[in-house]
C-alpha cells in the first residue's frame, strides 16, 4: 500500500515539480517537527509527573513523617517516665530525665502541630480529630499526672495512674494507626494517579514518533523513486558507455531536478568526450602515420629498461630486425657496439635510476647516457648511430618513460670525415704555401732524417736506455720546433703526441713502457704526416724539388743572377788586357766563392718569422732582432744545423729571457725586447754570438733545480760558469709548467748535440760582473769550423731569381 502511495505521489504533478533539494528539505523539516513534538510531549509528561510527585511528597509524605514522629515521641515519653522510676528505686535517678522527657513531649506536640498545619481532606480531618481527642485525653489524664507524681516522689500514685493510662494509650494508638493507614492509602493513590498520567503522555509521544517514522518512510520511498531510480539508470548507462566505449549514447532525462541537471551535464561531458575521442583518434592516427613514415628511429623505454610496444617503423630498418617490442634496450641498442662493459653498465644503471624518479635525477645523470655508438651488424657492416635521450614525465614531474631517438649517421659521419680531411688538406696547403719552396724541402729532408734516425735507435734497443731516450727526445723536439717555426700545425700536433710519450718514458712514468711496436707506430704516424706534406707540395702544388740527385754536398741551388753576372764579366773581358783579365778573374772568383751559401738572415728567416706568433702565444710583444753578419755567409750544408740550433736558442730567449711588456715597463725597458746576433771568424772558427736584453740567466733557479735533482750538494760552492753549464744537461728545464713551447727539458743539450755533429761547439759567457746573483746577463757563442763561412765582400747582391742546380765547386 505504501508503495502504491509512493508511485501515486511520484506521478503527481506536484511531485514532478518537486526538486531533490526541496524534497530533502521537507523530509528533514518533517522529521525535525516530529522530533520537537515528541520532545515537547515527553517534557510535558515529565513535568506533570514531577509536579504530582512533588505535591505528594509535600503533602502526604511529610504528613506521614510528622505522624510517625509524633507517635514515636509519645512512646519515648512514656518509656522515659518508666525508666525514671526504675532508676530511682536503684538510687540512680536524676531530675534531668524528667526534663528530657518533657522536652520529648514538647517535640511530639510540635510534630503533631506540624501535621495539623498541612491541608487535609474531610476524611483525613475526621481521623485527625479522633487522634487529637485521644492524644489530649492521654496527656491530660495520664502523662501530666505522672510527671507531677514523679516530681513529688509519690510512686504509689504513679503506679496507680500508670495502670489507669492503659486504656488511654490503646485509644490513642488505635486512632493514630487509623490516621496513618488513611494517609498512606491517600499517598499511594496519588502516586498511581501520577504514573497513569505519565504513561498517557509517553503513549502520546510514541504515537507521534511512529507518525514521524511513517512520514520518513513515505518520504524515503518518494525520494528513492525520485533519486534512486534515475541514479541507477544513469549508473547502468555510464557503465555500458565505459565498457563499450560508445560515446554516441546519451542518458534520458526524466525530471529537471538536480539529478536531471546532472544527467544533462553528464550528457554534455559525454559529447565532449566524444569530440575529444575523435580528436584523440585523429592524433593517434597522425602519430601512427608519423611513426610509420618518419625516417628516424623512435622508441620509449619503460620500467625494467624494456622497449615499449609503440615505436617508429624506421627503427626496424636501422637495427635490421623486427624483434624490438619488449626487448631490453641494452640488448637492442648496445649489443655488438664499441662500448666496453663499464660504459654499458653505467648506461644501464642510469636508465634504471631515472625511470620512476624525479625529473631532476635525469637532469643530473643525462651526461652518463651515451650519445653515439658504432654498432656492428650481422653482415659485418658498422653503423654509426646517433642517440638522443629525453625524459617523459607526469604531472608530478616524475619520469615515467625515457624517449630514445636513433639516427643512422653513418654516411653523415663519413661525409664529415671527408669534409674534415678536405679542410685539413686545405689548411696544410696554406701552411706549405707560406713557406719558401727551398726551405720547405730542407725542412722535409731534415725531419725525415730525424725520423729515420729515431727509427734506427728504436730498432737497436729492445729496452729503454737513457741515452737513446735523450736522443729520441731531442730529435722529435727539433722536428716539432721546426714545424712550429713554419706554422705546420697539423704536423706539430702529431709530433707533440710522440714527444709526450718519449717524455713519459724519460721520466720513468709507470703509465708508459718501452714497446718497440708502439714507438715505431708513433714514428709511422709522424712519417705519414711528413709524407702528406711532401705529397701536397710536390704533386698538388707542383713544387717538386727541381729533380736534383744526391745530397747538398754534391748539388747546389744557385742564384741564376750570379751565373748571368759571371758570364757578362767573362764576355766583357779583353783577352789581351792583363789588367782586365785580372779584374775578371777576381770578380768571377768572388761570385763562385759564394755559390751554395746564404746570409745568416736568410738561413734564420723561418725562425725569425715564427717569433711574433710565439711571443703572442706567451703574452709578450714580438721582439726586435738585429743581425750583424760582418759580410759573412754560411754554406747551405750547415744551414739546417743553424736553423735547428737557433730555433732552440731564440725560442728560449723569447720564453725564458725576455719579460712581458708590463714587467719590462717596471724596469724602464721598452715593451718589445731585442735580440742581437753577430757573426765573425776568429781563431779558425765561425763564431755566431746571440744575446738579448731580457732579465738574464736564472742562476738561482738553476742551482735549486740542480740541487733537487742531486747534481750538486746543497753546500757545494760552484762558480757561476759551472752552474750555468747545468742547462746543457739532458732533461733540464726552468719552465714551471709543460707546454708545447717549453718545459720538456730539451733544448740546450740538443743544441750542443747538433753542433757536435758538425764539429762545432757552444759556449755561454757572462757579460756582467754580478757574480753570485740570481740573474746574470749573458751571451751564447755558437762555433762552427771556418770552412762553414765565406766572406761575401765584393760579391754582387741580387734578389733571388729562378734557381739553377749545378755541381758544387770548391772556392
């Protein structure tokens, strides 16, 4: 029946317009009113019951108490009088007992008076009058006489009176009992009346509560019909839409209440989801099309360092396999690559440490992920793969996946290598063209000779030898110095690596050991670089060395102008004129004497041209070089030696002697230093002296280094000349750090060795008298046999023209 009422209410037009909020409000209001009514009825019943109980207590209970108290006190009076008589007969009586007995009688009178003061009904009043009469008779006829007789010690009369009082006591007790019984009955009746009234009120409250419960059940049924059924229907359709992914369906709207509006909003959301789903499908299709057609390998790495199932189709072409999805990325990408096990472990650990962690972890460790590998394919081909790593994060900036983009850059790297080779070749061509043709040939011949000499030394020694290492180091250092002189940078860098290995061997570095194969391989790289320079010069530039055969001792490059001048003098001479013939002879003799010679400035031109760049590299001003050769020229046979010697000397001067512009300014010197070279013949030798205006020879530092190396005792007293001689020891250097310019400990010992090969010598002379000072000015004297020099006085100076190659002639 309740269900039919609910359905009828639901179909009612008013209920159709009833919103959920209003329905809930009405329901709560009904429940609240019912609760308030129930509470009011209960409170009212409790109050009435309490009032009745109070009234009963105020009347009946107090009255009964007064009655009982008065009756008990009367009994106590009679007992007190009897006790007095007994104690008197024992000689222990006291008048105080009579006084107390009278006080008790007075208290009994007071309680009886208090009872009489309470309101009573007619029946109670009649009973009270009977008690009053019996009480008055008892007091007047018995108690008062007894008090009087005891006070007069008339015990005979006391006994007589006491015997006559029994009927009075019986009358009083009967009347008092009747009154008490009547009073108790009336009290019980009033209690029962109050309980009945309270019961009626509780029944009313229960009825009200039942009515409220009925209203609540009805409201629940109505709301269940209004709320539950649409919600159930909406939930069912939502589940169907979610399970079938059918976003074209809509939930019907029955009522435009809150649920109806929620259904409308849900339908709008489904419509937007439908639109977003269509857009997502389109984007997914676009991404799939991109993954299928992009010419780049793309994959994502998920937990466990596995490859996700979605990847670009071109990835199969790069790795030449279809077995990609679900494979460990370390196997797919890094198997059969040039990475060693340590690097692979590092990459694997980095991937594992990034996925599932904060993005900052990827940022800090991204540099540990390899960006390029060389992978060997099944057929032996090697592919160069470029790897680009990115982190895919969620809204909390946690790395969920790693994206890896793979590009096959094999051809690109080959083209880059070819381009680099072409660039390097063009740079080498520029370096060669900047060098005089003959000087370049001399350099190549000299460098080749040093390389061959080093190869011979290496093959002769199966173990490291200090003298052999010193010789190897001097030779390769000279090649590097000459290469730097002519700005042959490519060769310089290659030779520098070889020099570094020799230096490590010379210093007994544990990281290097004497290995003939490795050392020969280093020389092969140097030889190959020299040969490349030679090939570019001879073939590409067509600057082949004029087809000369043999060494410079048998063939000379001769200035064509000298030959033409000699022919002119010969043709102009008068054969019959002795003076003319004598003049011709002297002139031709002078011209022939300087064949195969060159000025010291020409010999050192390459070294001189390299000084400005060297000075700038050291942060100094390019020095001014002054050469006074006093007319002497040097044979080309020793030109190479002089170049090697002065390459070391002049570079040492710029590096160690001449100060920076700021330091020179503090000493009142010009910013640019000055190097002076003078030549002359004395005591049967060609002497070439070099000095500079720098700070001088660092004797104090030389002493310290020699002492540290155990070459002299700390307390040894050596002359400045002997201390200076330490600079000619192998491995000695005053440089504070190793650079490509200095610090390897080679130079002056190499200079002395070069000169010894030509039967020459080198000497250091001090030019001041500051003995014992930390710095002393000095000059270096290079001596060569006198045959190496030719005085060019009277020779015709001409600009160099096309050279001719003729047999060497002795002057």
